[in-house]
C-alpha cells in the first residue's frame, strides 16, 4: 500500500543517516558543553524575564513556574479563551500556542496557552506581548471585576 511505502521510506531515511549527519552529530557532541552553557544562559535569562512579566500581570495570568525545560503553560484570566486570545495576538503578529493545539478536551479549568522561552529572540516577543497586554489590561480588568461581581 502507499501508506506502507511511506512508512518504509521514512524508516530507511531515519535508520540510515548520511555521513554528513554523522559528522554534524560528532561536531555537536564535541562542542556540547559550550552549546549547553549558551542555551542554559538563554533559558535562565528568558525565564527571569517571563517571571517578571507574570508578577507584573498576576491578576491576568497565572502559571506553575517551570522547574526544567523551556516551555511554560500560562492561564489567561481575561474575558476570553486561549483560542480567542491567541487569535487576537496572531492578528497583532504575536504567536502563542492555545490549549487546543495540545489538548482535544479544552475546558475552562485547563485552558492554558504554551509559551516557549528557549530562544534568543524571546525577549523581543515578550516585549510585544507586554505591550499588547498594556494596551488591553484596563478593559480586561474591568470585565474580570464585572464577572466576579456577577458570581456573587
């Protein structure tokens, strides 16, 4: 079948790497300490920036601060889902991964969006997000207060 042929091609393509790939892998292994140090410095710096962002807007966003890796899941407490929030951001050239990208069963309780902070360009992206939040925070806070009052 065509599907089996595609699986076979993919298998052979990954099971037998080229000599160039082997050489690149050896180069990376020889430089692994330098690469890891650089990447960890980027991650630590960006995590610090993200932590400060979360403190500044702790009424609009919450999270469990990551202890490893370079991905954070953030809950937006504003007046829309992570999908709508992501659409608004995308319309302003800011990218996040809304909950539906990693879960088939999104509920209000698990409506988090994903932010990666392992790249050198992340501070610029976080600045764009902060600018966007500054532009809308008063309206979102007003809607949050109204929602809280209606629950009482």
